[in-house]
């Protein structure tokens, strides 16, 4: 079943001097099983949008439907029991501290399964499996999550969501602040999860990640959906109007073309194809 936003508007601090409309009449259909990138400048509505997916926020107008779950501005229509939705849609915030609260890593990751009715031993087993998935072994079980590095905290937060086995995993700026190797490992984790048939929704400012991993990109601008399509189609046009940077591969190809090369950008998929295109051009010179 797809994820459907139907005419969703969301207003913070409604009917107050601080009223602010973060989303305006958003209608969007996303097929499950895809790797989706959600991009846009700061304040474009990305974080507000994803919090509607598991009903952390409810629309001021409109509705969001995921399978049998309905998050609606109409309280009478809104699904009353949201536990199932929050198991189906796992949301990992940009700042993992928002999700960590237990005294040990093991207890923190096991909290979700315990909350959904698993016994202590079963919950711990799920916690251990999830921690192994994100690359954290037994040496982390009894450590305080608040004494870990930023990257390790993020992995614990992700493990806590994975322990619930969600169908849809939403991650907000998961590589922010990580070194290149740690960021690569993080994205390989999401790629592996996606290969199991899960939907990944990646909120990011890094267009190189969008180019490398996403098959659909949604561009938010001023609380509205500005564009939806394949990353390659988006990168074919100027991105300055959205305050987005062109991925390094395309930027390099365009720079070379401006200095006498004739590289077909549509043929550039990775560093290998770019190098091959450059080699062919040099042979002509």
C-alpha cells in the first residue's frame, strides 16, 4: 500500500501570535518498497512532513493514509490506536539524544519491543540482533548511551527502531557530523535494510547521497512539494532555486564541458563512468 498525503496543511501555534504554516496543501503519493530522498532548504517543511508519517503530528487540514491507518485533521476519522502505525513506521531523529533515555544501551534498544508486549528475554534478543545489525557488539550492552560518541548514539537510536522491524524507516540527516567512512557505513546499512524490501525515507542536504542511493526524490520548498521524480531528472536542471548543491559527479562533468570537453552527463553514473568518459575525450584531443 502506498503512503498518501491528501491536501495536508499544518500550522504550528494555531490561533496565537506565533502562528506559522509549515505545510501547505501537500498532496503526495509514495509507493512502498522505494528508497526515497526528501530534500529542501532548512525550513522547507521536511521534518514537519515526516512527523505526520507516524502521527507525532496530525494535520491541521487534510489527511495521511498508510495502509489501514489514517492520520486526519478530523478527529472522528483519525485512527484511535496508533501503536500499530508506530511499529510500521520507524522514525529516527537527526539528534539521537531525543530518543535515548535508558541507563544502558541494551535496555534502551529493548524498550520498544517490551512496550509492544514482548517478554524480557525476547525483547533482549531483539535488542542484541538489532545492535549487531548496526555494528555494536556485546561490549556496548551495559554502557550508558549518553557516554557514547555521536555516531554510536545514532546507531543505538537506529537499533531501537530496527528492533520493532518497521516496514518504513524514516531517517533525518543520518550522516550529519559523521566522518566519510562512518557516513559510508551508515548508508550501507540503510542500503542493506532497503534490499530486504523495506521503504527508506532519507531526509538529507547531501545531494551526493541522493544521487548514490535514492530512486525517488521529493523536493520541498516553502512548505509545498515542488518536485517529485528521479534524482537524475532533478540534477539535469539548476538547483540554486532550492538552495541545493549539484552532486560532485555532475558538477565535475559540467566543469569539464565548460572547458572544452563534451561529456554526456546522462551517461555518468559513478566515478568509473565519469573516468571512462574523460578518457574517451582525451583520446580525441
